[in-house]
């Protein structure tokens, strides 16, 4: 296999039969295979948005670009400026647990 050839991950494999280590390897291969597509998508989206038109028809697809403004209220800063104590701010702040997963390629041996 040359340097540009990658393992192709099956879209319907029997993941239940894999060990957890094999699942990690499959996940890494899948992410590696997807990354060039994600990068190409981002580059194309940037070019389409930069064109300035709101509708662009290709031969198979139509792109519709909308422009909007998003407002975000900094409630914590407002509460502090209005004299709310840190206890009140903390008491009205919700927290949730997040589980993250990072997969990186192992060095080739």
C-alpha cells in the first residue's frame, strides 16, 4: 500500500465483533478518511459565500446564502454590573457534563 492509499472503512461493518482496540483503529481510519472531504466542503462553502449572491444554481444543486446578524446577551456581565453577588450568579448558572473523544494517528513503526 503506498502512502496515499488508505484503508477504506465499510459503511456497514459488524462493529460488535471488534475488540475495543480495533474499534479505536476503525474510528481513527474513518476520521482520517472524512477529513479531506470536510476540508473540501469548507473551502467550497467559503468560495460560495464570498461570491456575494444569495442564490446560485449549479447543474444539480442550488445554493442559497442568507446573511443575518446574531445578538448574544452577556447576562453574567449584566448581573455583575447590576450588583448581583457571585453567589446569585453561580446559583443561576447551570453546568452539564460533557464527554469528549479525541483520536490521533499513532506514529508509524
